[in-house]
C-alpha cells in the first residue's frame, strides 16, 4: 500500500440549476470526501491506496463504497454501522465565485469511528498516512482514532502528511480547533496548510514566519498554499515558491486542495524534487477547478503529463 487515509465520505447532492438552493427542484447525487478525493486522485495516477472509515448500513453507504471500490481504492477497512446513517452534504453553486456547502453529518456512521476499528498492520504496510483536520472534528472517538493511527504510523516509520482542512462549522469553538489541529500538525512530518489556515492558527504573520512556526511546532516540511498564486515550501535545507497554473474558468473550486495533496504525494512517492512535486499538485488543483464535482476532474497520469507540457500563456483564471 502506498497511501492509507482515514475519514468520512458522504453522498453529495448538487442542484441541477445555479442560484439559491431553495428554488432547486432536481439534484444530482455524487460522492465526496476529502480523504477519498486524495485516495482516488492517487489511484488514478497509478498508486495503491486504502481508506479506513465507516458508513451506514443503507443504500447511500452501499453506493458510496461501490463507487470508491470501483475507482480502485481498497475498502477492506470500511465497516458498516447498523444504527447510524451515511453522512450527506449539499453544494450550492450560487455563481462562479459563490459556492456554499451545507453538512448533514452529525451523528453519522463515520463519526462513530473508534481506535478499535484501526488495523495496525494495515497502516504499517503503507508508505504514507494521509490525514486531514476534518476527521478529528467529527467526534471525540474520531479524534482518539486519529491519534491512535498517528501512534501506529510513528511506531512503524510511516510518513505522516497532514492537511488541516479547517471546517469551522464542525468544531465547538475556534480554540478547540486550534488546539487539536496544532497537536496533530506537531506529529506530522509534512503539513499542507493554506495561508488563511496559518492565519487562523497564528494570527497575521509573513509567509516565512508561518513556516517557522509550523516547523517549531514539529513538522519537517511545510507547504503553504496561497490559492491561485501558488505554493511556498520550507524544509530544513531549502525554501521556494511554485506558481500556480491559470485556467479559463473556475467551475467548482471545491476539491482543488485534495487534488493538490494527491499531486504532491504522488511526486514524493516518485522521489521527485519537492519543487516538481508541488508543481504537479498545483496542476492537478487547477484541473479539478474546471469540472463540477469533487473527484470528476481528477486526472490520470496521461492527462496530467499533457497538461504540464501544454503552453499556458493564453489561459486565464
């Protein structure tokens, strides 16, 4: 296994028309979740990924597992909960620069994850453990599960990569979010925060100051995402900036960060220089924004290679 990830995937419903969702009468059903977005993105690039989670013993849970299995992700560590339902969320596309998300996931099957659901050897078999800040926000047992997984990864020398992916709606308070997510970041080898997330943690600072604060917190590699501008990276020996690619029209920005993570991890698996791995992440993030849906735009190896080779001078974002 190249990468194992832990977290909730949900049934995603999107109105077939733009504008306020209250006026929508028909919806399209898709599948989405930060961790499985990354797992699917890596699978399409040729890597073996596994997903640990729980779903409801219901039709949406069955559809979700079938879809993710169909993408090639190993779902052997996904269990069914007979008492809790599969989570839902709705994506409201009011206009190109106004996308809103509404969660219906409180008490979901995935929020019932517990440390006992983790198979130590499953994580030990991986090269990377990918985590986000969403899972520990779902419940106390989810937090405990993530910390248990981190303990296993460290025991077996599995590299931990952490994307804070802050979802303030899921936390009881901002302070709780800061405390828990910085605790997890301190255990991660690589962190992938957005600049706005760094500001959430540390207040108004420079990019270099944010990087130093994350490194002082315990991470050895810090990649700070600055949206459409690009990404900054800092290690013990080097630092730099990799510009983003621009696209004609942003259709749906949600999922771009997960595409970025998949691109970076794939580059690290290939032992590319960090700058090249980040360039691939930037490219996949750009591609994802061109398509409606969280995973529909994730490219395969041929598509990403073609995108990276094409001339981008006439493209705008």
